[in-house]
C-alpha cells in the first residue's frame, strides 16, 4: 500500500551520524540501559556496568541514574535486518554466568561497604533493595509488552508469554514493593506506629481512588474508543485505496470511452469481476491451482479479449493436474469459439467434479453450425478440443445445429491418489 | 406471451433509487408495477396493503435485508410470492433468502425480458433458479458429510439432479423439457420440489457449506 508506511520506517533513512540512544534489547541484563549506553558511547558494556555498580554506593546515585535511564530512554525497536553499527557477532546475549558473576560482585561490594563507615544502615538498605527488585520486575513487564507491540506491527508475532506468567510477575513485583515499604516503616518507627501509618496510607489511597476513579475509568474507555476508531480508520483507508486503484480508475476510463459501447462493456465487466473476487473471492489453498479456479481465470481472459459475458458455475473442485490442465485448455478453446463465432453476448460454462468424474459444458445460444459440414481449417474444434481431450484420455462431444446454438461437452476421468 | 393474459402485479423493494427506476423502465408493459419501497418497514406496510402478486426484493438492504421483508410479510399474508434479486452471489446470502421463503433468485445483470419472464413464472407459483443457484444447490446436496435425517427432504432424486445440471448449463425450461423428453410442466414440478427441499431440509450444512466448498 502506498501510504501504509510503518511508523518505524524513518529509522531506515537515519544516517549513522544521528544515532540515537536506545536501550539495548540483545545486550542486556536488566533493562539494557548499560548495553545501550555502551553501544552509544562505543565502550565495553562490562565497563559501563561496573561503573554503574560503583555509583550505586555513592549515595545510591547509580540506582537512581539507572532507573532514570530506564524510564526515559526508549527500547530499541526490533532491528532485525537493519545495518548495525557493529557486527552482530560481537553482540552476545548475557548468559547466566554473567548474571551470577555480577550478583556475586555486587554482594561482595555490599558486604565490603557494610564494614566501612559509609554504610547507611541495614534497616534502610535491605528494604530499598527489595523495593528495587520489585520495581524492576514491574518495569520489565512494561518493556516486554512494548516489544510485543513492535513485533506484532512489524512481522510475525513473538512467542507470546502466557497471560498467567505476566500476571504472576506483576503480582510478585507489587508484593515485593509493598513488603519493602512495610519493612522500612516497621524498622524505622516500630510496629504500632507502622500500622497506624499504613492505615493512614490505605485510607488516603482509597479516598484518592474514589475521587479519581471515574476519571481513570473514562481515560481507559477513551483509550479503547480511540484504538477502535483508529482500526476503523485504517480499514476505511484500505477500502478507499482499493476503490481508488480499481473502481475509480475504471469509471474514469469508461467516461472517456462513452462513445464505444463494446469497450465500456468490457471495462465494466472486468471491473465487476475484479471487485467480486476481492469481496467474496473463494479462498485458494496456498499455491495449488484448482480446476474451477483455472476455468474461471480462462473465462475472464476470453471475456476480456472478445467482449462476451461468460458465466462460470462450478460444482465441486479438484486440484489441477496434467489431465485437468488439458480440460481447461480445451474449455478455453470452446469459450473462444463461442465468443468469436456464436454472435451472442452470453456464454454459459458449467464445471462439475463428482468423485473421479470431471465434466465441463460450454454452451451458447448463438447461430450454431452443422458439425458434418465444418471446414477442415476450423482446426479449433477438431484439434484443440476433440484431439486434445482424446490425447489426454478424455472425450469431447460437440453438439450444434444451425440456429440452435452450440454446446461442447468435455469428459475426463480424474487421477485420484 | 399473449396480450390478454393478466399482467402480474409487481412491487419493487430496493434501497437504490437508480435500480428501482431502472427496473420499472426495463420491465415495460409486461408487468404492472404497483409500487416500490426503499426500506424494510415501509415495504412491509405497503406490500400488505397493496397485495401484489410478486415482490421483487433486494437481498442486501439495511435492517435485515430482503430476508426481513419476506419473513414479516409471510407472517401476515402467506400468499404473496417473492423473487430475490442481488448483485452478489455469495452463496450464504442466496440460500438464506430462499430459505426465508423466496421462490427464486436472479442477479441484477439479468436482462429486462428475462426478468419479466422470471416474474411471470414466480407469479404462477413456479420457482426460478439461475444457473448459479442451481450450482449452489447441487453443491449443497452433494456432500456426504451431512447426515441424512429425512430422505424425503435431505436428498435430491436423480431426475432433480439432471434438471439442476441442465439449468446450470444454461438451459431454459423449454430446452430442458425437450432434452429430457418430458413436459415443461414436469420440469417446473421438479424445480419446485427442489425449492421445497432447499427451504425445508434440516441439513444444517446448507447455509455453511458454500463458504468452504469442498475440495474433493
């Protein structure tokens, strides 16, 4: 579609000098912040990670910085097939040992710092760490859903994570954050004060929910409405594009050729056929052509060439093979003859597949002829129809008499596996 | 047809003004057009009031289409006959108006004289099958998948099949009669029998089969 550009197409025209900072999707341990930064600054991602880990212990700067990057920097959209600044083989997915090494390193540093005077206190650090893990879990979920959206809009859907896992992870994150908050309160003020404080918080949250509830509800509904509207608009655009490419063009052509009725008829008929197959076309199994489909295609071709209306009725169908291809070719020849010589504007074709028996009738109500006196140079009938059917193990019968139209009957036994 | 034969009284239901006036012009003097309507509600009201012989009804219309008109009128006045007309030949649509009670189906590309002839036939109580409808019906009753509950209704006789095949090949009733060496009246009886089976058969496949025509 000409105006169906994906919103991500601009990346393809992005020059290497205007590289943007993204969070990495393939070189990441948590959210890809360090990997993305390393790529952007052309540094080793390990160095960046260690720097962040050290910064964590400078008043928690590393933690805050990491969270800020996570929130602000967008994740790299799916870049499969895009030219990358560095070769893909240099990238690697962080394996489990990397993660463990990093955890052990962080743990060691924590214990080390605990011995020094910089330690803020058990009562503060541990709850904060738990809260950080909970938050990371929840944010991680958001990243995944974003990636899925990209993948869905770009090409085949990613392997979907079951909704149950997503919900469990989300709940886990929320519980971790809640636990850390309670823990922090208890360790600071004692159980009773903490309970009182928590009750106050709950009351406040409940009140807030009551007050802003309707507004949230509307927000969600509006969002859904908007999405539905967008889908509808997209469908409409697609329909408009199709009508523009086909129907409007044909109507313009018809207006230009108003003085040539045959041409107008041909155009109208071709357009009708096209629109019909677009609206309720028979779904073709992948790649395999069928007898009915091939006869319809042949009829369309002959219609187009000879400005005759050919109506095809098919009962049953079968995949096309060598024998049936011969049937189609003979039927086509019969249609051409009817269109050329019968002098009528309507030809009726009937295709029937019943078990292994295939029958095709091509009939017109035109001038007809006497088969006994037909000239030898009318090779169409004898060679292309009767001869071809006989060569392929079938038979053709031509019934015609002057003034009573012509009917060609083709019979073939199908090879069934 | 002879000049003194009574002209069938026809009512046209279609939501396209262009088509209604077009049909009036095409039909000419052969029939007596007693009115038209462009929506279901008004159509039902006028039809039950004017009681035409035949209602020419468009399959596709807002508020339920031709099917709704046929069902509403039949509930009040079962004697009025319907001929369905449509631009589409999606099998489900065609079968569903026939099953609602239409006595025939033609496409909008039909010529004026042919349409007048079809209307006359329906007015006389016969069924009108286009070649395509005959093809649909052969397909519908061909499958061995659907269980045969009532052989009287769920299967076609060999003779009925023969008649349908000839219709699908483009034969007129008179030509069919000559080919099979039977009377035109007998051909009409066969077609009416097929129509009755199409309307009453409980083969649940009937409306569904057409979408996924089997590949043998």
